C-alpha cells in the first residue's frame, strides 16, 4: 500500500516536556499542528515558539482529559474544524507513585483517565474518519513500564499496560484500511516526570533525542518503538525471569518512598 504524506498532527500534552519537543520535530518536518493541554497559557506560549518554523500553522485548544464527555464534544468540534488532521499523538500522561499503604484509588483513576481512557476517546473520534478516507496514523506514548510491574508504580504501569493492549487491538482491527499505528515504549526521559516517579534513575534520555526518535518512527509508520536499547532489553529479560527473582530485582530499581 502506498501512503500519502502527512499534513496535520494533533498532539495532546503539548505543554509538557515531551509534548513541546514533539511539536518542534513535527513543525520542522513541515506539518501543521493542533495542540492541546489543560493550560491555555502554556499552549499560547508554545504556539509563539513554533512560529519560527515558517509555514507551520498552529491551532490551540485547552481540554481537561479527565472530563471524557466534555473531551468528546471538544474533539468532535476540532475534527470538524480541521478535517485534514491525519496524525494523532496521544502523548499526555501522569505518574503518581505511592506505597499501597498510603494510596488513594482516586489517584489510580486519574492515571487511567489520562493515560488510557482519554486516548480511547481520541481514537473513537478520529480513527473512524481516518478509516473513511483511508489515511491516518496514531502514535501513543506508552512506556517500558507498561511491560513490567514495579513497586509504587502499580497504577501508572497498569494504565500504560492497558494503553498497550488498546493499541494492539486497534492496530489489528484496522489492518489494511489505511490506518497505521506506532506504540512507543520509552525508558527514562529527562524532564519533570522523572523527578516525580519512584524509580532510582541513573541515566535518562534527553527529551529532544526522544522526540526525534518518536517522530521519525511515526512518519515511517513503524508499529513498535522501544528505547533506549539497554533499558528495553532489561525489561524484556525481566519478563522471562522467575517471579521471585523478578520481584527482587524490581524492588532494587526503586527509590525508598
């Protein structure tokens, strides 16, 4: 199948560390952008920064990704106003680690609302339109944490594992219908989220490097992207270990909380 070149991308979590870099890479690749985050001011600042990319046109809209009913209405309006959107970057995410003794299920719900369900709302609005015209692509930022369980990160990793299954099912369902999918499994990335998580991080991938890799894989319609290689290999091998040994090793990966 011969694919058309992409024209316009919608990016969620555009005001965050990775979101800003994804927008930069997409603008540099010549795509127009529709960007969203919960904070309108951060979006306007981003739009100003992206103005240096010449022909790149940037539209913004603020949205609360935990209000799924409201999000569906907003996205329907965005889809009507921008019928040329042909790429989705489901990038928004939140990580709230804590020991189970002090956990609140509402924090888990928040992570599933943003990391999983909001992405499903996006797909429900846009993917049928992609199918109708036989052209479109969806990239979802998952995590290597979606492949293995970790202490204190049970809700986050669970939400990412759910996003992984969602992507796999949708990819198979839309096979041969013009829609392509990229599931992104990054390891530790520099930025605000790494400071808040529970992992004892020794080294992290610079955000511009991560964004370049994600956008490149998406433009090439690669199904799976895992990086960096060493972290991805460790996670893969961990899944093959006996449960007792894997659990012991995962505990050593964490900061004391």
